[in-house]
C-alpha cells in the first residue's frame, strides 16, 4: 500500500489497512426441527413441480408421426 503524504484529520482512518479485530462473530444459531422440515418440504415441492412440468410438457413438445403424415397428405391433395 502507499502512504499518504498529506495529513489525515482522523489517524485511525489512515491506519485501517493494518487493523485486525480480535472480536469473533457469535456462533450461528442452529435451525430448529420445524425449520429444517419446512426447508425439506419446500425443496421437495419445487422438485416435484419441475418433474411435473417436465412430464406434462414433454408430450406437447414431441411431434407424433400420425399428425405429420395427415398434414402432408392433405396438403398434397390440395385442401
């Protein structure tokens, strides 16, 4: 780091680069049983929604052979 050549009104601002605190953060609070169950339920609900969308959406995205053959035959007959 570089040193400032001009004086700083608050000396502790200039020295913050070298300051390290010895204060540790408090330990994290453990989640209760109901909170953990709620998280699992939310995760399962989201996963089931994605799987359901995939199951319901896949047949709609695939083209069946019967519809393409009837469309081609009608177009060739001039309808």
